[in-house]
C-alpha cells in the first residue's frame, strides 16, 4: 500500500507493510519536519526582490528530504536588503499553518526601510513593517486563501512592555524607567486616538503635534497647569510663578466668558481688552451675604448696601451713606456737609459762584445758571435784559460799581420786579458801590430788594 501525506506539512504516513527495511529513514524525515514545526530559522530574501515564496510543503510531496521546506518553521526571521516593499507568498494556497514572522530586512538604498506583505490567495493580507513582528495564520482556503493577524483582537490579563518605542512606530506601547508607559502612533490625522466602545473619539493627539484634544468633559479632583499661555490660544489655562493661574481665550465678542449652569453669561473680558464686563442686571456682590452690590439695569447704575456705605481715601473718610440715615461729605477727613431728616448741615462756609465783570454797558443778560452772585462795574448806562437761566428759590446779591466817571444808570427788564415798581436808582459818585439783594420767586419773576448804597 503506497504512502500518503498530511495536508499541511506533508508528514509521510506509510501504508501497511510498505517500505520494508527503510521505515527508519522515512520516520527520521518526519521527525525533521516535526523539529522544524517547533523551531526558528532566518530566511534571506534575494537582494532588492519585490516578491518571495515561502513554501510550507511541496504541492505533490514525495518521500525524502524534498519535503523539508522553510515554511515548516514556526518562527521565521526574514533578512536581506530591499529597495521596495516585498510580497511574500505562502505556498501552496491549500496549506493551513500559523507563523511568527519577524521583518529584519535592511534598506539597500536611502528610502526605506520597507515592509513585508504576506499573502496566500485573493483573501486578506498582513503587512509587517520593518523592525516589527507578527503572529499570523494562513487559512489554506485555496485561491481565495487569506493571511490573518492572529492577534488582531487579543485578550490579555496584563501586558508588560520592557523597551522604548521609536519615531516610526505605527502603533506601539513601550516602557522606560524614566518615562514609564509610552504610547506611540503614526497616522495621517492623529498619532494617538483613544476611543470609547461606540468607536467615538475621546482623546486625540494630532499627527506630529504635542497637544491633547479631549472631545468630552474632563472630570478631575485637581487640574494643574505648569506652563504659560500664549496670545494665539483659543481657550487655555496656564500657570507661572509670577502670575499664578492664567486663563486665556480668543473670541469674536469676548476673549473670556464665564457662564452659569443655565448657559447665561455672568461676566466676560471683551475681545482684545483688559476690561471685565457684566451684562445688564448682573450684580457684582461683595460680602458673605452679598451685602454690597453693584449693577447696571440697562438704563441706570446702582450701588446697594446693607448698612453704611463708606468712600475712603488714603487713610481718611471722603463720604458716608447711611441706610435710612444721613449722607455726609468730608474734606480732609472733616465732615462739611451732612443731611438729616430736617435738612442739611454745613460745617464751615458755603461759597457760591460769583460773576465779576469789570466792563458793562448797554444790554446785559445775567447767567443765573452759572452764577449765584454778580459784581458788575458800569462803564456806561446798563439795562438788565430778561434772563432765561434763573431757578426758582435762587437768591443772592448784585453789586454795582460806578466807574471813574460815575452817574451810570440802571434800567430793568420786565422780569426784574421792585417794590412799588419804582425801579433801582444807583449812587452817582465815581467808584460808588451799591448792593442789591434778589430772590427768584418764579420763572420770569426776579424780585429785587432795596438798594444799599455807597459802600466804602
């Protein structure tokens, strides 16, 4: 009875009574195959080859050493110098086997190093980049055979890395005593992407960058910044020993906006300014119970205080405002004006503005809005024209001084009223000084008192 061979590795199965006297040789060949199945070999690829065939067994195996193939080894390190990626075909396409492949090829030029692409049929391939290894299996499915990464979705209890990663790593985990756990990647958009179980990005590091983009919310007991922010930051938190906590932003309306849990603005720093702005009706509250508030209601400004509001200068009081009480104004820490339930108390003198005019002739209009008292030197006959600036309740004095010529007369507009309509007759002597008191009874009614003449 003729021998038969196993499907995958061509181990010879001798027929009953076959190979009398030579079974030992055949058995030794089978042992050699088994030895390879449990062993390692370095396989050199022809220099600059674009393709290479890794034979697991002969397509039509026969007895003897011809059955001993490189593809029978389980751990294979590929060497040789390449100038491009090389496709390694596992043959025949009916052989099902697993391998540990190591890409230890070198670069024959200056554009590498290069990858090895493992294939068996029209199915999936596995690419092993230079310097890396992979555990794969060929499914031996014939023309549609596939090579599959056996560790595509591995399940491990613990993985312990013992070496550093490198700049060209597509996706690596490493460890050094100084850096600890290291994650290194290389992608067209991100170098590192951490996703959740819905395949959504959670944390990303852009390709070639050092910034970490966190898609969702950050929850932490403490966030410690250790570097300064910069002018172009969209939204950054930083720290320096001199400035402490730094918040920097860049927006079209505000650079920084602080909001409440209703997404309403509490305050903000307008773009490009060093101002702090509160929206209408938002209060700046001071004190544990918010006892002092400052706010703008959209039309008017308000300062509210529970108790007494003090405005202080450098070590002295400038003003006090007592709730349901007095308002007191100070000069050099001394109270000068204080309100009360019955009026106002002035400590010291109350000086009103006085208009002193040394040249008056013809029609003269007094400005009662700007002045309380008037000192007028008459350089010709004068008529007091009706004013439009008098204020009801206003009172003061008018002083009329004759110039060196004297005999200047005073005529009155209709708004000026005298006792009995007699008018005002001034002293005529040169340089004579007369005083006339006045009181504004109503608009258009300025009452003049008796003239006090010839002061000297």
